[in-house]
């Protein structure tokens, strides 16, 4: 794969991941769809798109995956949707990214990985950034929305850890999406009294599932083998930044000084953890 193609595909994948935050926030803020319906439609359309991607590629039908991973995927998608009932796109993306990275770093420490001095400084800086963002104040995000997004990030971190040795990532993800659909349908039934749906909300949910999730993951898993682990982790630092810029340009959101400082601390701290080279 040429260098130009790697850059182009990686950029598209990061834009797609950030697009999930923008599409979900826009749908839940500006249309009549409810969070449970958005989750179910997103997962169903993502499952269809990933199934098509596997079939077009010539692979076997997406029967891989497992129920624990599907449950983690559903927990992420549901927490993500309900969090965006109250969170701005940029704040949600930063909380999600911070929680995902904290979960994966914590798992590494639990399983015996060791951080060097600069990495501990970076981890502490990232934690301080998240705590500073959540402290009470006029510009603090709503506590319930923040808690839901942090839970979504932990769930996605667990899903990512479980998927590291899952084999064909696109096929496995397609299988997990298929398994998560009936769980999301059950949530929709439980919240049927509060359900609402309109054409615009449905379109946003399909775009989030089929384009930002389905095609986004398919592109990412195509380019991922060409990247080192450090490069793959580092490039994902761009997702909250893209979401913040998209929120300003497309959704009319405003960045508070608190969010800017928290983003610098969280993203800078995680970058220190990722980029600090281990001794040979």
C-alpha cells in the first residue's frame, strides 16, 4: 500500500470515528429520535454494512465474534447515545477517548506492563485533565452525561482489549454487531413508552451505523496492519480534535477554556504514554 493511500485511508477512518460524535449529537439535539432507537438503528445498519464489506472482500459470512464482546459493544453504543442527550460533541469525544485509553493502559498495568518515568507523568497529566474537566462549575459537563460517556469509553476499551487476538477484525466486528442488535432491540422495547422517531433522526442513525461505524471500521482495519502500534495509537489522538472542530463548524458549539485546557492535558498526557520509548 502506497504512503499516500495509507495517509488518505487513515484520515478517512479518523474523520469517520469523529463523525459518530457529530451525527449522534446532531440527531439527539435537533431531531425527534430517542437514544434507544438511535442505538438500535446504528447497530443494525452497522451490522449490515460490515456484513456487506466481508462479502465483497470474499470472506466467509460474519459468524465470528462472541456474546461478551457483543455486550461490551452494546454498552458502549448505548452509553454513547444516552450521553449525547446532554453533552456537546467535543466534550463527549474527549471523555470517551480518555476513558478508552485509561482502560487499556490500566489493563496493561494489571497484566504486568511497566511504565517509565515520563509515561507516569503523562498518565497523571491525563487524569488531572479529566478530573479538571469534571469538577463542578459553570462550564462543567452534566454529571449524568459525563458518567454515561465514561462508562461507554470503559466498555469500548474492554471491547478493544478482547478484540486484540480475535483474528479477522472486520469479520469479528461484523459478528459482534449482529449479536448486539437483539440486545439493542430489547432496550428499545423496554423504553417503548419514551420512543420517538422521525425521518431525519433515522437518517442520522443510519449514517452513523453504516458510514461512520461500518465503513469507518472497515477502512481502519484495512490500513491498521500497515501501521505500528505506536502510530496507530498516536493517530487516534486526532479524533477528539476533529470532533471539536466539527462541533464548532457544523453544530455551532463553543469551546470553553476549561475544555481546551482539559483537552491539552488529556491528549498531551496520553501522547507521552504512547510515545515514550521503552529501553531496548
